[in-house]
């Protein structure tokens, strides 16, 4: 699958089958996150791969945005909660979500969770912010489609607001 | 090229040939950004594709982080400078940078620029933050390699700090 196809195929998945994610795939998802670029090559991220069903159930209790029953949750922490770090983590997140498509997996990035209890469940130190959760698993059913704005609404040529000339 | 290969192949490119980026490729880079997921599907981004050589030269004067002579600069603005928006823009940025690899192009994400003068050059309204510049062009020479931390340094199993068991 080429990159364009992968990007087009990626949808946020909120229903998962019970089939576990193989260790090899978990490793590949972490590996692509590792390879992401970051400002000044800081690599400000830390990843916790959670596959224990009981722990995932507990995380779910404190994560409003977490739908379905993923068999893997990747928690992404940062050295510090600076704007640049959020950019870096967004980049690493997309690597994970695209590689997941390639592996036949579905993902959903979740920003809506109660940070303190989830941090406690994952043993994350006080000074380390928890930025994002990614739910992962084999998709079940059809994902809800989310329409996008037209290209002309969001992209301009040469100057802000100028008609895209391509 | 599959996604893993694309991710591995992507390097930050700081030297470009003079060959311009075809309109079709510019469009594809904007299209993959458009397809990126965002919190609550907000799509908080706006993209300005700059190909005018004089304008790029002017941008460069105010952008410390911009190396080489890219033939395309994509400026990414946001509706608001919130942490979640930075995550969304990181995700869209990686779509652009990976699709560029597929198209034979090189990119570099640049956070180091003087926001006010660059905004003026691009006609970006006062209330719209300029978050990131991406330089784009056909790579020239060999990119500088940036080592990554080992997987075990940045990834844990089940709990923060616990040895990766995969």
C-alpha cells in the first residue's frame, strides 16, 4: 500500500474485535514512533504499550474519549508540556496511526481522559505529562465517516486567503 | 513504497535542487494534510503554499531554521494556538512529510522563525497564529543523519519505566 493510499484509508476506529495485536506489530508501531522527527531531535516522547485487558478496562473508566474495547492502548507521555512538544507528539502519533493501517489495525487518538487517574494506573511520574492515548486493535464494523472541508477552504496560494492556483 | 519504508526513508532535508515542485505534487501534499484526523474533526488548520522565489527568499530572511533554497514553502496556520491544535497540526505535518517522500521530495519542518514578519509577508491576519513552516523541494546531496534513542529508552510495557517485553 503506498503512502497516499494509507493516508486515505486511515479512519478513526471505535470498534474492535477481540483478536489481540501480535507482539511484532506492537513493536513496529513503537518503532515508527521512534523514527519520527522532532524539534532539535529532542525526542521528547515516552510510550507505554498496555495490553493487559484489566488495565485497559480501568483506563477506559477514566477516558471519556475511549470507545470500544481496544486490545492495545499506547499512552504517550512527554518530557514537558510545551507547544513544540505537542507538535512532535502529533508527528509520532501519525506514524503510529499510518503504520497501523499497513498492519491491518485500526486506531483512534484520544485526548479526552482524566490525566491524574490514568497516570496513576500507568505508574507515570507526577512531573511527566500524559499527552495522548491511542487505542489500537483489529477494526470491527464500518467506521463513522467524518467529512473534511474542501481543499479551497483550507489552502491558499502565495498569500493567506488567496485562491488556490494549482 | 509501503508505509514503513516511507517512514524509514524520511529525513529532514536542508539542501534542495532548483527543480520546481510540480503543481500536481503541491496539490497532493495539501490533499494529504486535508485528510488528517483532528480533535472533534475540527480541522483547525490553514495552509499557504508559497512557490514564488522572491517571497521564499524574503521568508528565509526571517526564518533562522530554514536552510537551503526550497522551491516550495508550506506555511501552516491555526484557528487558535491551543495545545490540541498543535497535536492536530503535527499529525497533518507528518502526512505532508511522508507523502513528499513518496513523490521523491524532501522536507524539513521549521519552528524557528520570526512570526510577525513572516505573517506579514504571507498576509496572515493578526488573530491567526502561524505555527510551522515546511520547506519542500527535490533533495540535493546527502542529508545529515540524526541518531534516535534506543527503543528501550523511550518505550515501556504496561507501566512507565517497565522493561519493554516484546
